[in-house]
C-alpha cells in the first residue's frame, strides 16, 4: 500500500516532473486515487470480517457470513487491480540501456556474466563477456519496461564459470519511483553487499 501511495502522490502532484508536469496534470485527478482508497478501506473491512468469522463457531450462520465476507474481499481486490491497471496504462515506458558491469579488480578478461531483471511478469535476461581490452560485449543492450505501481525491480547477477558452475554475485531490489524524470538517468546499482560489483544502467522515461 505504501508503494502505491508513493506512485499516486507523484502523479497526482506532478510538479516534480518538470516540463511535462502540465501534460500529466491534465490526465490525472483525484478521482482515481479516491476510488482506490475507498476500495482499499472496503477490503480492509472485509479482511477483518473474514478473520472474525474464521474464529467464530462453525454454525451455519457463521459459515454463510464467512462466505459473504470472502466474496466481498475478492470483489474489492478485483476493483483495486482494475484501478491499478488503469493507472499503469497511462504511465509511459522505461527504456533501460545496459552500460555494463563495474567491478574494479573483480572483473577479468574471459569472465562471463548473466544479468536477470524481473519487474512483475516482465523479464530481461542478458549475457555478457569481458574481453581482453576490458570491453564488455552483451547479447542485448536495451529493453522497455512498462511501469507497475506495486512492484520492485529485482536484479540478479550471476557469474558463469562453466556449464555446471554458476556463482550468484548478488541480488538486489530497487524502487522505480525516482526514475520518473524527463531526462535520462545513469544508475550505478550495488549488486553485492560490499559494493565491489556495480551494474551500470541508463534509464529514460518516455511518456
């Protein structure tokens, strides 16, 4: 819920988006947010009713009430998903460019890596190799993600030592909220806890 609130605040108060804020403001108003809040309150109430009836005695009346409460919970969830989809359909695209891994002394010529990015059901898997010149060659350089209001971007980097020996370098999750910017942004994402391996990306939001 907190993540979605942050998204909606950004779009319903779009002054932080610079020159395109007026265009955003003409599309979004408070109705979408109000409708979502109503459904969320109704679902919270239905959830409490489900918990209460679950703890009640197993009478016929209690079972019928539990069935109605479960039905109400499902209906509210469906309405919330519909509102989220409506918002997502108007949020543009993230164009992500692969700029390579940075690892100081960690990367050596001949090393091969796989990068997997998951964003909801969207996936971008790419493989790369470090050349003798330290230049990196990747089999994919750009991908388009469609914004989602309740998901984080998950990034996993794996070193491919051999067919049967893969070593996970690190896994990290990132919020996408700060990427709603009219100008391209260069990101250096720490992949492991020590920060000795970074994934460099360029992200452009196109609305």
